[in-house]
C-alpha cells in the first residue's frame, strides 16, 4: 500500500516521491533515468524541504535547491 505520489524538482532533475506504508519508508524515483531509491527508512517524510534534502543526499546531488 502506497501513499500519494508527488513530484519534486531537485538540482534541475524531477523526482517522483511516495511513501510505502508496509515497508515504513519513503521512496524517490528519478523521472529521466527511472532509478528508484529509498530516501528515508523507519518513517515518512512530508515536508518539501526535508524531501529535497533527502533526495540530494541519497542520489549524490550537489544541491538540494529546486533549480
């Protein structure tokens, strides 16, 4: 069972983000390359800034800014 899918732009890339209630984690998938990774385990992220920071950290991006 998954939550609502939202789209966030980080460092010029677009990511689809959703929460998985069975695994108790938040996942992100890059739209261009279709690469999917878990960005937060043991809970859920809902704040946009926290989501962008977690994506930048997990995917190894230089910045967590929208541009």
